[in-house]
């Protein structure tokens, strides 16, 4: 019997990035991340995953 499962690739190691955002947008992201009990990086990563449907 052969079973093939398709899914997401495993998480890779974290990579530091440098991006530019509007100051007010960044403040909103930080506020939303704090309310969600997560970090800025975690919040942005989750938002990207949702947009990409992963």
C-alpha cells in the first residue's frame, strides 16, 4: 500500500529581513500584535500565511 500526502513544506529557519512601512501602519501592526498576544514578526507571518492561504 502506498500513501502520499500533500501538504505544506516544513517550516524553515527564521531569516531576518529589512522592510519599510508607513509609520502609522507599523504602529497599527504593533497594536494589533500586542492585542493578539504575539510579536510583530509573528503577526506579519500569520497575516502573510492567511493571504497566501497556507
